[in-house]
C-alpha cells in the first residue's frame, strides 16, 4: 500500500469502502507516523509517514485498506516538559477518535514516556507490543422501527446503574452474557425496569477506560470507570464476546431494547480528565500527541498539570480542537448510538475559562447552538475540586444539576435532627433558593439521596462509619461526613426492631426522593436493599460488594418503589414541571399546601421549629403525604375531604385510618389519595 494525500476531515480513521483516511490533530508535532499492526495488535506490520499537514491536522489516505485495521501513531517533536511538550516517538499512541480499541493498560514500564530515574529525559524503550491501539470501524446498523422515547424532563425518573454490576448475579440472565450490554438488554432485566416504571437509565461510564497504576499494584481495578481514555469507543469489558457481535453492535442492541420498553439511555461521561493522570502517569494518547494543547498546564509551570479533577490532569476545553473532540464525541453517541442524554462528571471543569467557571464558557455555547445536542438531556455534577468549583444552581438554562443539598438535608431530616420544616420544604420544593432564577424550572434540580459515590441506601441505615478496608487504603478514602445512622447496631443485625426501623427509614427516604418536586434519581439496587458492606467508596471493587444480589432482595421493596413511581406519574403537580405557588384556584385547590399534624396550615413558628418532625403535604388537593420523622407514632388530623390509603411505608396493617384522622408510625410516610 502507498499512502496518498488524504483529507484533514473528518478526524480519526474513516473507511469509505475503498480505503481509509487518517487524520490527527497536533499543532506542535514535527513529524507523525502511522503504524499498522496485525490483528492481534502486537506486531507492527508497516509504517507510513503522514507528510500532509493542513491547519495542524496531519492526514493521509491508504487505498485498499480494510475496516478492522489495527493502527497507532508515533508522534515526533520536542521532549521538553519545562515547555509543556512530552513527545516521544518510541511510544505508539492511541488515536483520540478511535471507535474501537485493542489492548489494555497493564502498568508496564514501557507505557511511561519518561525515564524512571530521570523524568526529565524521554524513555528510549519501544512500547509497540503492549500499546493500546485503535481499530478501524465500519459497522452499519439496522435500527429498524426503533424510536427514541423523547420523554420530557418533567416526566423523567432516573435509575443510576452499572452495566456490569446490574446483571453479574442475576439468576435469570444466562451466564455467558452476565455483566455485559447484552445482559442489561435481557428480557428479565427489561421486565424489572418496566415493573419499576423508571423512564431513564443513567449508566456509569461506558467510554473505554483503564485501571490506575496504584490499583493494579494493589491487585484491584477501576470498577466505576471514571478514568476514560477513548471517548468514541464502548468499553470492551462490558461486551459478551459472542460470535457475530462487537462491543458497538451489542451496545446499540442494548439501546434499541431499552427504547423498546420506553426507557431512555443516559451516559455518565468523563470529559474533565483522562487516564494519563499526572506528570508521573503513562503516555497513552493525548500526552504524546500534543500535551501543551490537550491539557491545562499550570501557569508558569508547564511541566505540571492543573488538577481540578483530583485525578492528575484536566482537559483543556478552552482549546478549539479539544472542544471539537468533545462535541464530536457527544454527537457520535447521539447520532450513531441513539443515546438520549448525558450526565457530566465534575462539570464545572467544562465551563472554566482562564481558571474560573462561566455559564457562558465555549462548551456551553457550543452545546446551546448545536441542533442535535441542544435537544438531549444534559445533567451536570455541579462541583469539582478546584478553587471556586462548587457551582450548584449556576449552570445555563437547559441543564439539570445533581443536588447534594437535597441529599444532605433529607439524610439529616430522616436519620438525625436539626432540620426544621422550612428547610425540608425548601428542598422538597425543588430547592427554589438555588434554582428559581433566570427562567429555570424546577426540573433543573436532580433530587437524590444515594448515588454510586457514598453509602447506598441499605448502608445509609446500617452503618455509622465507613468500612473501606477492602480498598487497601487503610480506610482513609471515602467521605467521613455521611449523615448515616445504623439504627442501633453497626452492620448486619438479627434484631427485628433494628431491621424494622431500617426498612421504614429506607422506604421513607425513597418516598421523599420520588415524591419531591424536581427530577428524581435513585441508585440501582436500592429497590432491592443491596448492601456494599459499609464501603462508601467502592470504586475499585469488581465483586459481590457491587454486584446486585437479586436473590437476596428485600421482600416487597421493589413493589413499594414501583407504587411510589406510579403515584408520582398520577400526580399532575409533580409531572407539570412548573413551580408551585400555593395559590388556591376557583375550586379551592392549591398545587401545594403545607399542614401541621392537626391539619392547619403551618405558621411561622411551625416552620422554624427544629424539633418539629411531622407534617403533611397536600398536592393538587388530591394527594396527601403524611411525614413522621420522629421516634414516636404521630396522630394526624386529616383535611376536609374523603381520603383513602394509597401507600404506607410501614405496611397497610400498621396504618390506622378513619375518615378524620390517621396514626403514622415513627420514621415513616403514609400517602392518602382523595376519593
């Protein structure tokens, strides 16, 4: 084969039926070589110099080159860390636009671009045999009559899940597809999601990622996947490996199956940093291609990286080519894989301009004007670890944001004390103090009590302290301020009183999430009562600590969650996406009324009473939520009307209801419906 001129666009490797065009951005490179490998990705078979460079894009075309070709790049230029450059042509580099990836990071010394004893000098050892490489992809896909659900955010109920952990122990999923995209698309899993009534599944990262060096040294792995390297390639470990399938085809099959039951697919994406880590990390891709442009370097210290991510480096979205890469990735997953939206990890980093967060940052503007991406769901984790990194409520219109304030207030309200009714109501009513501004709607707040990071729901009521010894960091990792409560005994208990209290508390918190104004999200496994054995940072535990044990599910809890979701869907004031006003209409009904246990409207002294642990919330005149976070049964006087029991967190038999009043057990919620 003879390399021809090719074109600088599109970036990446593009098969046109007759050959492959290769295009790679690098402003500071002096020379770029395209390296071809055999199917194993181990043996280098050919090497071509890309002699054409247009607008800093090196390009060439290989006629007759087939899809499936394995390749990488050697990029020449200065190795001058003090000037921000870390070129080393002894290292074969992964194409940032790779749509399929071969190999994995093994912490081999050859993966590092510097000499171990002299980091200021480039490592002379060639890494071709062990480098992570790209594969040329040409995979047409028949979507048939598949149609994305296009569910309004006001009607969205999010289920945060891990592809692998969801099915590794599922007894009805065949062993050969457990832990895979295919396993998630199995009818048994789809039936569970449909039974719950969730409308969107938010998947922890599925972009190709690697394990961190320190985990590999400890014999651990990165289970969560927040260590991305390939933003266009699905993670290969979540592929079943079945003949006739690929990671991409299986991922698309999964999306198609979920859309078939009306469930949207949201991807948790990590564009704040890459797996290349700090200056002591490996050279796998961007660092060796154009370090000075792809990463944010410290002012005056270009041999060091800004670390607003806490993971060693930060992607430089202020650079137009880096922004282009991120935008191209997002468009790819929407246009070619039909995903419905994204949750952005450490999202303030994406909006930093000259070190500071701005809602008018180039990334936000690019999203806003994009005809494809402006129409999908966009969810921010609104904090990073840099200066000024806490930005709750400050993202642009069109974005939703995780609310740690809802999480912490509701944990404290149900499991501790010191939260007065006014603060509870403020969080229950979509945190208007943070979000009722500049035309934003209540759906902009994503309410949750538990997520992948921190205690899950069972452990929230079973442990006072984290138990992270399995992470091999001497229990130093993970949050110390969990606002959890073990209900009287640390860890598993045989005490029936403790277990009853735990179950009531779990149900009460689930009810709080699913019936609050805003966009609700809950963690996969919380509806089963899954435990992580007290580990509140189980990011490196690819085992039964994280894998959901379906056969040990808490009896009746799935049905309870399903009924809560059904109640939410039947309540107009929860599904409208409009701010509550409390104003009565011509029939005397208000969207929300806040009542004390005697049935009267809350007065100023009621709102600020930190000892007041009980109240009623009447929604639309049709739904009455009785909340009792105290340690004792509370007698509620019902508002005028005919009320019937819809759901009780303690079980119907423990609820005492007559036409005028109701007794609600300690730390529980009872929901009545107007008849």
